[in-house]
């Protein structure tokens, strides 16, 4: 099976941060699947456009997008949207039998939906953050109206019951 795996903050073992997506993708490759990870390159260097590498059999497609925890919320949102836009266009051109996307951020759903629509394949969306508790707790979601809207959207069922 050919799988497009979208994770904006994918890390290999030699990079700082969690490697859950790396481990899952590596195990999928070990079971005979072809995995194309679509992610960001966050190191500061001369790269400005998509490039590709192979990591433990995973075909990794990197888009350089500047990101840091020291950025303000506006800059972070622009980074999320830049990746979402670029990954939507890029992932939709790959061949796949399945699209798998994992958050954070939640904007990763945008390129996943674009690829699903364009390719006509199933999609799995794994939500790994606490919504809306996390953005409220860290002060990213301060507006009371937006907090209420986020809570209401969270209370809606995400899957329709099957007969």
C-alpha cells in the first residue's frame, strides 16, 4: 500500500523532539508499505523549496518552513498556513492508496483533505492534541467567543453512526 503520511513536525532519531511518527512509518515500511512523509524542514539553512530524503525506508518530502517556540502567535499561524498550503498542493500530486495525517497542528487536516479529494482515497486523521483545552491553557485562545465556539465544535460528534 502507498501511504501519504502528513506530519508537520516529523522528526528522525537524530533530531530533537518526539519520534512517534518516525517509528510508526518505519514499522509500516517494514511491513512492506511505501510511505511518503510530507513534513517541514525547520533547520535554518539555504533551502527554500521542497527536497526529498530517505530515512529508514521512509520517503521524506521536506518543505523549509521557519518555526520556533519563540515566534509570536501570528508568526506561528503564518507558518502553519504556509505549510498547509504548500503541503496541499504537493501531497495532491503524489500517488497513494491512503492519506494519513497526524496533528499537531490541527491545520494538518487541510492538506490531508486536499490530497484525499484529489486522489479519491480514504483518509485517517489522528488528533494528538487536546482541543480546546491546550490552546486555552497556554493563552493562545483568549477571546471568550472563540473559546465557546471551540468548545462547541469539540462537543459535536466526529463520526456518524453506521447502521
